[in-house]
């Protein structure tokens, strides 16, 4: 795939997906060390950093989701 085809496919995506692609490219760039000139290895990630990234990726887009459950849906209530 050439750059022109890649750009064409990227431009055809919705804005939120374009942003997701950009974030992924930024992540890869940081991981490969293209911004610092030095590759970053997985051992340089602390558990807290990895956890934060994992949660951020898992929760992406959930802000727009509506809540579909009510208090009555809980199996157990804390008194």
C-alpha cells in the first residue's frame, strides 16, 4: 500500500476513527523511539503506566454510551 492509498483510506474514515489512528501512530512512534532516537523497550514501562494505558484504551468511547441499567437491576444492595 502506498502513501496515497493510505491517505485516501484515512480521509474516508469518520473523524473519531481518524483520531484513533493518529493516537495509535503516536503510541507506536513513542514506543519505537522515533521522537527520541532511542527505542523504548517494554521493560521501561512501569506497571502503573501500562495499567493507565490499558484502562484508557478499554474505556475509549464509553463517555458517549448511555447507561442502560437502573438501580433495580442490581442483584445486591449495600445497606
